[in-house]
C-alpha cells in the first residue's frame, strides 16, 4: 500500500464525506436504524453521531482499511452503545443468518469489489422484517453526464481506492434481492458534478 492510500486518501475521503450536504443525507437515513445494527463500510465513523442511542442496542461495523479504522478511534470511544469493529470487507460478513435488525451502508456500495456477494450477505443476516438503509452516489439520469461518468470511471477508481462513478444503485439493490421501500434520488449540492448524483432510502428483503 503506497503513501497515497495510507495517508492521503483516508483524509481526502473523510473530508469529502463529512461535508455539510453529505452529512445532511446521512441525517436523513441513519437515525432510522434500530436494534442490532450492521454497518458495512464504517470508514472513520462518520455515521456514529446520527444513530439514535434510544433505538440502537449494538453495532457491528466492518471496515477493511487500517487507516480508516485508526482515524475512527475517538468516535468509537464516544459511542453510546456497544460497538464491535471488524477489519473485514463487505463480502465477508461473519454473522449468523437472520441475526441483525438493520443494515446500514453509506457511500460504500460504490467501492465494494464484489457488490453482488456483499448484498447477498446483507440480505442473509437481516432478520424477517429487517431493513437495509442506504445512502450512496452512483449513475446519473442525464445521458451526457452518464457518458462522462463512464469515461472517467477507470481513472477515478485508481485515484479513489476502487470507487465507481457509474453504479446503478437501485438496480443493484433489486438484483440483490431487495424491494425498495423508500427511494430519494438527487444531486448533492457542492459535490463534484460527476460524483454528485445520490440515492438514499430503505429496502427490505424481497
């Protein structure tokens, strides 16, 4: 792992994902989490302030990047509920079937290498009636912008640690066996236009 991935990229991602418009999207999604929660792609713990401690009993968080986990230490120490942080990718969910009430995934589906396997795992661990809460960026509806997203995507992935610009988030969720219960789609103010189109909402296993 080079200097960029170890030191520069974690700070850059944390800065971009903590911008006020992005935090507003988190605030619209994360507070709905309840019970035992699995968060896939914990990053530096930016979602922690948005969980409702009156609704969450515990949190299992997956984050494969050492640099991200290190930067999350202070937030983890301040968590108002039990939190277990595991150094694993989204494709490796070490939980029993039907063992969590909520899965939370924010700005993560764009960078999971095998997103189909990850979504199958999320569906597997959800209890009957459980929900997947998501907030992601992805493919834009505008045809011209889509073309630019696809042209830039190979370079963007190399610079931003495997992040894809052009993933169709609703289609991926449906293909992963989820029914969309709530879906909002809009551009994120202040974000680079090529990466600004976002999807957020809730889904249940179909």
